[in-house]
C-alpha cells in the first residue's frame, strides 16, 4: 500500500487501484472538487511520473488513450489546477512521491499492462443528472438528453429559437475548448459532421465560455455526455448510429455449431452493457437470443 497525503489531495495505491481524493485547500480547482473521489484501475494507466520543483513538485498520471472520458474530451487542455490526475507535492515529501511512482510502475510491469489505447472507457465519468451554468448558457444532462437554456446576455441569434434539446443518439461529437487570453472558449455539440461552424456566440449548439471560475465544469459535463456515446476506438459495429438496436439481434447466419462466434458475441454484449450503450433489459433480451443459438 502506497499513500501520499497533501493539502492538494490524497492518492492511495493498493496494487490494483489508485484512489484519488481531492483536498479541501482553496487552491484545489472547482472541477476536481465537483468530480470528487476517483478510482483509477491499474489497466487504465499508461504511466506515472514525479516532476520535482524548487518549492513543490507534481505527481502526474498518464492514462491510456480512450480510458477516461474527461481526458478524451479535454485533449490535454486542462490546466493542472483542474486536472484530477495531477497532485501538487510539497518538497519535503518528495521521497513519498517517488515511492508511489515505484509502486505503480512495478505493478504495471508485473501485470504487463500495455500502454496502447483501449476500446471502452475504464472510468465512468461524473454522476448524473448534472447541470452547469457557465458562459452564455445553462446546460443539463440526464443520461439521454442534453438541454441548453440561454442566459440574459446570450446573443439574440441564439435566443431567437429558444432552449435547445438534443437527444444523445443524435450527437456525433462534443468539442470543448477553454478560453485563452482574450479568446473565448466554447463547448460545442455536433450533430452533423462537416457542417459549417458558426462562431460559438452565434451557434445554437454551442456555449460560449469566457474564462470564468465555472468554465471547467463545462468540460466535466462534456465528459458525462462523451462517456455515454460510442467509444472512438470501439469495433466498427458499435459506432453505427443504430448500434443499441442492432445489438439486440442474434447473429443472422452463424452456424449452430460455431460456438466461438456466439461466445464472442456474448462478450461484446457485456462490453456494450458496461459502457452504458445497452440497458440491463436490452442486455438480457440480447443475451437470451444468443443463448438460444448455443
């Protein structure tokens, strides 16, 4: 068991899971405090490093591509203060941080965890339902529908059509960009690939972010949506728009004696349920259909 306790938070590693608890210090970012405790399975990790500094150092996790919906949607643009996988370490406890690094790296080697991408999210994202007010809109998500309600200072071109509701099945992508200097950021929901992009302030499917305190929470909400969309590295059949419905169908022409095909189908259904694409009821129906062919 390796554990490091700092004002910035606590990391504890038991050989299979790294538990991250944000600290209560005022320097801890709002995103981290809102996300709360996070359990990172060993298989989600690609690496860990300690970066020493003059006054303080940093422990930094590197996750495998596709393991975390928050990292997927923010693409390395989160500042350290908001990044749940970064811990500020006091210089006097540098030895403890280095011990943590050794323990995690040893476990990765012993378990032969690859560094490559994964085809399903290994972290669930934030709890639902979730509502965030930032920029020129309040956005809510209940697991099926994204709703955008405009604030008093939203551009007239966006408010003219009234509030926006987007079904999860209609979304093709979610883009998050933080504000940089005098350039505003945005959270954009994409329903039509390759469609012309309006400026965020004029786009009824985008929230304009101005760089204020609650802006990072829009990244957290975006990750909740992304976690329930088809995984970018999933097998091709999971990426089709009608994947949940097609998953209910038994293999059309699989021979009765071809048990390997059917067993593989059962594993695929289990992964669809675990990633949230199938409900428990849909999974049970699909599983029964496949079992009848065994």
